[in-house]
């Protein structure tokens, strides 16, 4: 039985290249060759050697720890990996999707599988050798959109995640990272050339960073209320080298949103976004600009409620509204959609 400990040590045997094939076959026969890792070539004492990945110490060879292992992606599904270890009725409830955020896997597991969450976590780590931690997701709560998550295997919940040519540092147990918004984030990231942008609910920089990286904006004001997210926002601005373009502001956008400056305002928050509509519209330049207003809307009200809310707020400020587009981002709850409305306000 191969233990997690031995696999995590990434052991190899270092063998001269002429003997490598013979030894590799022997290791394969004795089931000691680690099929998840790649064989590497190294020069030892001026001669070519191969590092054969192994799952345990092989006494007849020199064993070395590989600090920079290279892995093959696993092609076996989670269900296949668990099929010998759990009964069919549990197997049927095993999730078929999860999120990989940097080196962390985030998975929602039904209550009925509570007794085998550790096993599920271990199998996922086997499937994704680059990952170090698996956390169970139990939803997102409150105004700060804080995730409820617990570690079920491995360790290390702070990670670096690459997306759309940007790098995001975050702790998946402390701040949310929504992959469902990827198309929207890509769209925003190419929309703001030479513009002044206000991102009212900036989080860790989900919109501000890609806009700064891809769109050559004039300037972005990124507002965030949660000090933990704000800390990551500051770090992500530096990590992506956009400190000359993005100005982070810690505070409530109801209080700190600037007025009359923006060509484009992003209101990327759901729940009570409409409470901030007047602030969002006031942030636009006097001659007008574009508002991206997010909302969670019951299916039946999809085309009316967010549009009416924008129109009413604009009317209150003596402005006109032209609806450019309404996009469904994702299902938020049964019968409820996360939508974005793009509106030209003049
Ligand atoms: C849903 S997250 C950002 C998500 C991001 N736009 C995305 O698409 O993944 C919303 C952020 O708004 C912040 N927030 C909530 N209320 C706020 C307020 N009144 N002022 C500023 N930020 C606020 C939360 O802390 C959270 O980080």
C-alpha cells in the first residue's frame, strides 16, 4: 500500500541512461513506478542519468527527492478512482464537477457523503498532483460574500490563481472567487480602452485587474469594503504590475464613490446592488457613460426589474437611460438569475 506521505515526497531513483529501460521495466513490474510523474533527464558526474519516479524507497537504488516534480494529468474520473472503495449508492452521489483555484480544489459534497469527505479529498489530490489542498464548499454568505469552506484533505488555502492572463492571490476560505463570471470578466477586460473606470465592488480585483492588464484604461478606481479582500486587491494590483493604473480605496461605496469622473461604472455585486444605483450613476461624467449593473432577479422579472430600477434611478437624477444589453451570467438559485444590464446613461 502506497501512503500519501511517500507520494508527497516525490521520490525518484537516479539511474545511468543505459540501464534506465531495464530498471524502469523492473519498477513497473513491481508496481513501484509512479505513473503520475514524468521521467526526467539529468547530468550526474558529467554523464546522462534518468530520474525514474517511484512510489516508495527502493533499497537497491539511490533514492532522491524531486523538489520540482512534473506530473501527467490524471485521466481517471473521481467516480472511477472511488469505484472500488465505496458502495454503488454512494458512488451515484459523487459530484462530477468542482473548481480548481490555483493549487486548491473547491468542491460541494452532499450531506449524505459526510463520512467519506476525506477519502474524496484524497482522491482529488491524486487526480490533480499540482494541487495541495481540497476544501468543501458550503455556500457564500452575507454582504461581504464570504465563503463557508472547510479543508477536507491536504493544506494551504492561500493560493495564486491564473486567469485570462492575470494572476490573483487569494485565500479560498476567506474570499470568494467566482469562475462562473469568466465570460463577463473577459468582456469587461476589453471594454475600457482610454477610459476612466469605477469598480464599486472590486473584491480582490476580479474586474479591475483584467481591465488594467488588457484594456489600457486611463485610470481605475477600485472600491472594496472588506479589509481582507482589500488586502488581496492591493497585492493583486502589485502582482500584475498595474499600480500606475488602479487606485484601490477601502470603504463603503455608498460613501466613497467619486462623482462625475467615470466613462464606465461596474456594479459587480448581487443582493442589494440597487441600493447603490444613485452612487453608480453619479460617478459617471456629466456628459454620460456606461453602467454595468448586476442583480439577482427572479426569472419572471428578468426583463423588467433591473431595467426599471436603473431607469428610475437615472430619472431621479435627471438622466436618460438607453438599455444596451441584458446578459444572464448564471443561475443563482432555483428560478433566480444573476443578470447584468449594460445601460448608457446620458
Ligand atoms: C461579489 S464580490 C465581487 C465579485 C466579483 N465582481 C466577481 O465577479 O467575482 C462583491 C464584493 O463587494 C464587496 N462589497 C459589498 N458591499 C460593499 C460596499 N457597500 N462597498 C464596497 N464594497 C462592497 C464585498 O466585500 C465583495 O468583495
